[in-house]
């Protein structure tokens, strides 16, 4: 049987509807991330079949600063929701109040910008680290995303740090559609 050639791993940047995008790729997967929109995993494409396994709405992504989508009301999470995969933290459901602070629907981190840094970029493996500090709670969330050559698996390694001396509670989830 002929030997299959494996494509090198790589990281690139582009713009999607006015949003900065980071693209992680190997021979089997293409992952598009939007750091300024909650570090959304906007697309997760299986390259051999061309299938994006994440839901993509028919109305499409609006540019940064666009007016909230009709019918989204006061729920910021829904203002420019188009599908994909979001991190939900420090809550994962309805808006609530915690220690006197307002926590929005699906938490804080899905609608704010995250910092990112490339931790590793070789032909065999790419690793990008995303991080964000919550505004209403004392937490910092870090997500390391790893993609290895020849593997159709996106590895997530995540950490939450309470940066205060006071204990605090959280609910942590993923909104993968």
C-alpha cells in the first residue's frame, strides 16, 4: 500500500468577519479560534471529509461592534451567537448574582477577549495557550490547545486559578454545538 504523507502541523492567523482568528492545522483537522470573542472554537473541520462538526447558523457571524441580533434582548451571549464551541465560566446557565456581582447568562468568559500565546510550533505538534481574567469574579482561566500530526484529536488542557485569598465558587462548562 502507498505510504500516506502526513502534513506538518501549523499555526496561522486570518480575519473572519472582522474578528482576529487563529488557525491550528494538521493533516486531519483545521480548527479556527476567535480570541476576541471568548476564544470561541468557531470551526472544527475534519479535512479528509470536509465536514465542520460544529453547528454554523445560517445568519452568520457579525463583525465586532455590530448591533445585537434581533430577539437577543439583554443576553449578551446571544447578541452575536452563531454556533461553534464556547467556554462557559464561572457559571454555565442562567444569569445570576454571586457575592453581590452580576454574572451574565452562560458566564463571563464567552463574550470577552482572551489573550493567547504560541507555546510550541513544530512539524509534529502545535500548542496555543489562551487565558482570560474574569471581571466579576477572582478567577483566571487558562486553556492549552494541542494538535499533533497524524491525529484527528484536539487536546484541551484547562486550569482555573482563584487569584484572591477568599474561597469562591464556580460552575464550568462547554457549549459545544
